[in-house]
């Protein structure tokens, strides 16, 4: 098997472990071999593996992110190449954003294909636990402030030092998802009304800044006592309106039933904006955040539709996609609530 064609072996875990074992000395001081490999997620094309490198002073816990061969096609987004994501992680760390530290941006000779390795960060990512579990009450008391600070740091990163990223303003995002919706569904009254409502409220474009693109409860690593330990999943990062990240964080679906806390089910919008300002950011207006909250809700509605289509067509047999597809009506209720609140 050549380094340029790391095709999956009959046992993918065996293949990955062998490649990591060969990289042990580069992944940890005095690294001898890799052990404890286990796959954490199965995504459409991206694999996430946890493992340890045994070396000087004990084991070093690490995470491998790797683009596998094949799998189901993504239904609504195209993720960034992993080398670009790795460079974003490095820039985010240098900018003071809590992230998993980049250990290795894998080269072709490593035999893993498109991949990178980061330190393993401890904490919880299950949004429902973060929003409602009594054990996370100390974290919830500080998490809104921490998210405001992290977003200010992300949006302060100079785009000139980043790899080329797509620019997406409100018009572009709305047009993209309106097109997907209309190609995948007949007219739905709430969706049509929401589109007209958002088009009438398109905000004035701003100087594009780095936008995480998927900053929400569920993509945050949270310690029960210390709160935010890492911002995860940078594959949808782009240049755009910083308020997009805030609006997405406020989408009702990411509150996991704790609807009275607008920010991720754990904080109020005022706390988020105040922390953003205190950290040096220029907070957007509440109206601008609400616009992006509506766009995010519309986006998630479209995603639920596409998830169900992949299941109904037989392209995917994932029960999870069928279940997510049933959440379209929740998104429509949320859109109605946002439109009613603006009257």
C-alpha cells in the first residue's frame, strides 16, 4: 500500500493503528507505540479516533481526525479540507480560543491521507446534559460569559493570516438554503413566510470576519466545574458576519428543552453580548442576532428535510436521520415564534 493511497484495509482500525504506531515518536516525546484505538464517530466521510501514545512519562491521550474513503454523501454542507481545518486550529489557539491543541498536520508520507492529530480534551459534549444536568450547574453559571469571550477571540483573528475561505453574507446564506429547500420540497406555508420575513430584514453587510460556522451547544467541550474547555468542529468555518455565530448559538434546537435560556439552553443573550464586548468585540444589535437566529432555524429546517430524504430514498439506513427528519415541524414552530415576536 503506497503512502499516497491509504485505502482502507479490511479492518480499518487495524490499518489506522498501524499508521499511528509508525508515527509514535513524532506524536509524543519518546513515543514507542499507539494503543487503545477506538472510533468515536462515524460521520459521512470524516472519522474521529481516540488513542494513546505510550512514551516518556506515560501515555499521551490524542485524537485523530481523518477523511475516510467512501461513506454516505453529505446532505447539506461541504466541510473544509482537513489541512485547512488544522491551520484554523493553530490560528485559533494562537488567538486565545480554547481548542484542542494541534499535534500534527499529517503529511502524505504518514499514510493516513487527509488527517490531523490533536490533544484529547476532557469534558462533555452532550448538549442536553450541559443544559439540564444538575452536575453542570457550576458550568452553566459561567458558560455564557466564556462563549462570548471565545467568540470575540475567534472574530478577532486576522483573515489575512488564514488560508482562503469562502465569504458568505446574509444574502448568500439565505439564497443557498432557499434554493436547497425549493429543490427538495413543495411549498410549505411557514417556510415561505419565513423567507419573506428574512428577506425584508436582511442586514447591511459588514466587513467579513472569521466565522466558526457551527458554534453551538453540542460542539462545545464543557467541564462540569470549569465550563468551556474547547471549541470543536471547525469544518464549516468561513468569512462572514460575526452575528451569524451568535444567532446559530441561539437557535431553539440547541437549547435542548431549556427554552428560557436563549443562548444554548444555559445563558441569556445579554450575558453573551456583554462578555463579547468586555473581551474586545463590537457586539451586534439584538435585531441582527435575531435575524441570524431565524436564518439558523431555517437552515436547520432544511437540514431536517434533507436528512429525511436520504433515509426515505434508501441512500441512508440511519434511523437517526429518519428521527431528525421528524423535527421539521419543531423548526417551523420556532420560525413562527420568531416572526410573531417581531410584530
